C-alpha cells in the first residue's frame, strides 16, 4: 500500500512510525525540513519538503499512484484543500483529513464527493472528549474502549494488593463470578506483556486488560481493584474545544466546574453551557483551588493546550487532595517523564487519533482500532464476511482459528448478543470479532484472516 502523510507533527510522525512496519511505501510531506530530516533518519520513509496542499508537491510525493492521502497538518484548511487536489487532480482513492474546527463539522453537506471530497474525518478533540468521559463514568479504570457500538468494552485496570482475584489463576474467575462472563485479553507486568492462559496468575500491580459486555464492566472491575465511589464533582482546567465538549457531555450527570484564564472565553462558555459553573482564573493558582474546595473533587481534568500548565495544575490539584487527576499531554517526552508520578492518567491526543486513522487503513473489514500502550499493542474489531468455503474463520470454532502468536480473541458480537470468547464457539457470517494484539508486527496476518472474498464486493 502506498500512503502519503501530509504533516510531520506529533500525529504524522507517530503515524509514520506505526505504518513503516505495515505499509510498503510511506511518504511524508511538511514545510519543516529539520523535522523531516529527523523522521528520515529514524524510519525507512521518503520525505518531501513543501506545502502539503500544492499540486506540484503532491505530485513529487507520488500522488498519481498513491492508494491513500492522510492529511494531518495543523491547518484544517490545508488538510481540506489537499484532499480536494488529491481527488480532482490525482484521483486518489482514499482521503483522510484531521478536522478540528467544530464549525466545519456542524454544517451538513460539506464533506461529500461533489463538495469537499474527504472520505474519513478525524476529530482529535471529539475522540479525546469521549475517552475522558468513559474514564469518568468508570472510576478505577486506566483505559476504557468501546466496541460494537458500545455493547462491549475493553478495560484496563491495575490489580491491587488483597484483591479477590490477585494471586489467583485466571480460570478461577469463572468460579468466582459464575453470573458474569468475562475474559482477560492481556496482562502487562512491569511493561512486559504476558499472554494469558488458564493457569496464569494475576499479581498485584499488574495492568490487566479484560473484555466484557458493557453492563458487566463494573462487576469485573470490583473484583480486580478496590471499589471506588461514583464520581460526583468534576473540575476541568481549560475551556477550549476539549474542555467545552467534556463539560457538555457530562454536566447533566455530575457537578462540573471549568477554570479558564480568558475572561472573554468564560463569557462564551457561560452562555453555551447549561449547568456548569465557569470560573475565570489560573488552574495553577493554589488559592483559587483551595477556595473551590479542590480536596472534595473526585476528578481534576487538565485539558488546556499547554502541556506544562496541565502537568503543574494536575500535580498541584493532587497535592491539595483531588482524588484523581487526568492530564492531557501532547509531548511524548513528558509522558515518559511523569510516568509513575502523582498524575493518575495521561491522555495522549496522538495515540487517540492514531487508532481512529488506523481503522481506515487496515485491510479486511476492520471497523474499529484502538492503539494501546503508546501504540505497542492494538485492540481490533473485525467483521467475518463470506461463508465457510470463502472465509478463513467462518464455520470454525475459535480454538481452530490459526491466530498469530500474541493475538487473543476476546469476544464475539452477533447481532445484539455478546459472546465472551470460548474455544468451542463457532464463527458465523457477519460476526464481529474483538481481538487483542500484543505484537503489532502480526497485524498483517490478522488482516488476511478477515479479507472478504471477491464475491462480497
């Protein structure tokens, strides 16, 4: 597959890193020559310096025979025009664009072949907002991923000392919770992946990824870690696109306060939001946090566009008694720096965006991808098409499917029924299979299993 990435920022660079092992021909375009040199030194990719939306630059990049354009520059307008040029001049089959402005997305009819020919839109703010909302709704989770329109969730929790399932073999889960069906998809112990077997023992401080029907998630979480009281009071630092979107999505369920520096922005927020209290001030102001009783906050979310401000306000809020802090960080170097500090959960917009883009790149009918552990692992939702004569999975039991090493099938969604994976379940046409890949280099092997027969098209 020949892919052209427009934009060599954090998202574009991260995407190039993840795709070099999977796509045979990657070209990245940017105006920053230093950044391009750095990427070329690190990865086996071709680089072109210039404006991503210019036809001559796209031609140099090989747009005439490219399979896909992924426009992730910092400008919505450049991304949109680049897709228009790729469509009109070069007839590029697939065009993906990162669009951040809500104004473009709320007006219907802009994005279609006869107007602005973007096949798939990726909105980082919307993705991050949904990720944080799921974390607030599931106290104790480190990561929560939705599959099959929210019917199934993959959740990561840290096992704690004295938990009912700690120091127990995995097959004990079914005996301990006979009314709840769940499956452990993977365990990470001191950053080392452990492929779960029936006799695998969960240890304290393990990061355990388990899959279950959405209605059963809280029951399973309570067995792996201490039950946390439901969240009630949420403080959001930053009233930008993410802060506003987050407040809108949760203000009817929780008591929400937003702290925003700009008074002008505060006026706009107060007019838009219905129940959220808007405060003008600096989220790193100790006196302001104390006045707002930060020690009573269940979750403090720092989502400004300034990494340093997010880190400092989060650490201050935690030191003053906030129960949990969630921090938005763009710079990967900072993620390594603060890991294991007082900050409970770090949200990376690049990783969140990566999963959404990979969904549209995967071969076979892959309808959902979540990048995990900074892109080292993946969770994939794939659909089985064809019949037992044309498909490599249909008509076989899960135990008979020849999966690559490090790949687990966690569940099957069949219509509106959730089936937690067991070896004797037979795969049927149109089943959605949810898989966990510890080793991303095996992605192409998994894709081949789900490539639809030609008759399907």
